[in-house]
């Protein structure tokens, strides 16, 4: 799934040229996919708790595989976007159940090891995705990339069906099945509005009437969702879980971590290609090095968190990420790949250090009966944190450019842009990295306030 998303992101320029579509329209192939994932995560995760994690996971893989394969036959950009929305639902089904499925296979005392291996695989996929997609796109068309990804998805779905064993098997029958569809609809309105506010706010301004209207719709959706969940007998997510200090601090730290680190993963490709002048293939290797460091750190720290607890590793993740962003605050228009790769490897490694222990704390502080919906909630928190972090970062960078007398936009930046404009852009992202460092320092205090982890085996 990670290879899938990274590969299609790289294919967007080819898709845009093939359909003679402007990039803002073509981006909806990816934006629609991410929105659909975010909207479906919590509902599908709750359904997996009721009907079985493996069942929903396999169905999700199958849906992604089939729609990806048929997307390769798309004869218009509109059809490709529609199929991307459907693919997002399938991806939401798998992302919302994957961690819960992993934890159901391992004993509670091995949760850190299991989640460490999980993030290690994510890291390897993040590194391999752009490299594999780059090779295919250089030799074949974007359609062939979709066919390959669809075929791999079908193989993955079959392997999951035959090989995955889980101790979470629901005894609920379909005629006894009750699900809060109204709550799911309200949550969809809230999360879709939030992500659109983040997207449009950085483009047209957070005080634009359109942005304000979308944000009000999002707030109304979330407020109605909370009221509904408090009143409904079988809610999608039990809000009383937030009374648990370990759970609430873990979720808050999760959100802050991705708000703080998202700026580096968003801006560094801009810097490396436009300012430093590296090719996409070279950038792929630089980003791949960071992904490998995340995989190694994830496997090691996940295992160690089972022995020593997640507390120290959660704090260490914030510290290493802050160091990485601090390194990136020293970038200039003359900087080479050395400084960039040091900062990127530190922030990527921090993801590996933080992810497994933090997820162990959150999922270990609640009953296994809620692992599916909490897994989906954490993915939603991560996506929302990244979207908000990127939108705030973009607003900061463009504001600095405007203050220095240049057009406040990133869309016109190219390798032919004058040095003075590029210098303004670099100054802007340096402010962004300082802000991200401050957010990560705040996250350390949130972890400390939350206290140390104790296993919940209820």
C-alpha cells in the first residue's frame, strides 16, 4: 500500500500530460484518494471490530487491487479520479485494520516488536515506491504502473486470505449487526471539511469566505458527531477513552509529532529539485536513505520498547526529530545534499523510533475489542496532523516570501527562478523548520505529562 501511494504520486506529471489536464485537476487523483481514506478509516475500523479484522482487511485489499487494475484502462481524468475515490475506501479498510490485525497475532508483551516490524515494512515501502515507479515510468506508461500495482494487490489479497491467522474472530451475525451510520456520515463531513480547510487555506487564505465556510461545516460535523456518539448506545468510538491519561496523551503526542515533522517531508523535495538542482531519480535515492533509516530504527526500537517500555522511546523520537529539523534550519541556497540528507535521515529515523512505542502505548491502554477503531482513529489523526502541518507551513513560507517582496506562492518556483526568489523561499522554510522544532518540544512535555505505560489485558 505504501509503494502504491508513493508510486502514483510520482506518476502525476505523466498522467497530467497524457490527459492534457492541468496539474491542479490531476492532483485530485491523489487528493481524492487521501480524502477517501481519511473519511473511511474510522467507520471501516469500527466495522472490523464488529465483523472481524481479517475479513475487512482482505476485502479492502481486494477492492484496492481491482480498482487499481481497472484504473489503468481509464479514458478520462474524471474516471481516474472517481476510481481513486473508490480505491481510497479500500485503502481505508486496510489501514484501519492493519495494526489491529498485527497486534491480534502477537502477545500483548510483544506489541512493541510487532508495531516496530510494521513501521519497518512501511519504511521499506516508502523507500522502494518511488524507485520502482521511476523505473516503470521511464520505460513504460503510467497505465502499466497501475496494472503492475493492481496485479501485486491481487497477489497480496490472496496471500492475506490464505496465510494470515488472527485470534480476533467476531461472533456477530449480519442480522444482529448494528452500526452508527449517522455518526459515520457526521464524521465524514467533519474530517473532509478539516482536510479541505487545510488544503484551501494555504492556497487562497484562511480568512477567505470559502475557507471559513468549509471550516464552519467541519466544526458542525465534528460537534454533531461528538453529541451523537455520547448519546448512541453502540458508538463508533467510545469517547470515555479520552479520560484515560495514557490514551489521551498518546493520541495528542501522535498528532503533534506529525504536525511538526510533516514540513520536512513536504518541503525538502522542493528544495532538492528547485534550489539544489538534483534530478527526481537522485532525490529518490536521498529520500530512500531516510526511509531505510526509519525501517531500521522502527524494528530496533519496537523490540526494545517491549523490554523497557515506550516512554523513553516516545521522548527520544521527539528529540531526534527536533535535531533533524534544527539541522535543516541551516540550509542556504548554496547547500548541497549533505546537510539535506543528514536532516532527512534524522527526521525519518525519528519516525521509526517514535511510531511503534507510541502506538503500543495507545493501543495497549485500551481493551483489544477497540483495537480496530482505535487503529483507524490513529491513522486519521496522523493524516489530519500532516495536512494541518503542511497547510500551516505553506502559509508561513509564503508569508515570509511576501514580506520580502515576492509573490506568495510555491507554484511558480522552478529551476529557472531567480536566486533572490529562491533565497526568499529558503528563508521561509527555515522559519517553518524552527516552528516544527517548537511543536516537537511541546510534544515532549505532552509525553511526560501522560506518564508511563502499563499493559491493559482486559
